[in-house]
């Protein structure tokens, strides 16, 4: 599988650890990860945003691991925040989790299905 990134000079540079475009060729597998909510295996939801964000990423990683894939296989991530004020913490944690890996990225402020969930993260992986 090959990846090619696109960050055209005619568009402002990416600010938050992503590429404007990511082309995947030769992939044999695609994994679509449903929106991961910030609850653990027992259904417990942490109260604070940072803990919820880390838990949602752990859930993403658990799905990837179960499928025999890793964070480096992510090609698209969409994060739904409930408050614009969460953006900096969300970006910091995402960069910690992904390191130098830069998938295509969308962040949206929206209402979650349950008011206790302060975010939800969905993703696509290719291998």
C-alpha cells in the first residue's frame, strides 16, 4: 500500500497535525471504525474532557488492534466535540497519540447522543 499526501500551496498550511489530502493506493483492507464514545468496557464515563478524550483514543486503538492494525494505518479521523473550547486539549492529545502520523482530519462541534459524552471519534484505516 502506498500513501501520498497533498498540502497544496494554494491552501493555508495544516495547523493541527494532519494533511489536507491523503491518497491511498494498493490497499487490500479498509476498516471503518464507528464513532467511539468515551466509555470503558463497564460503561463508565470519566467526568473530565481530557480523560474522555484519552479513553476514546484507547477505544480506537483497541478496535485497530483487534483487526490486526495500528494507529499508523489510520487514513481519516473525524472528531465530534461538544464545545469549541475543547479543541486545544483534543489536538494536543491527538498529536500525543498519533506522534508524527498525519491522517486526513475533520473536527466538528456538535451535540452527542448522550450528554455525558463530551466527544466522539470515528476513523478509517487502510492496510
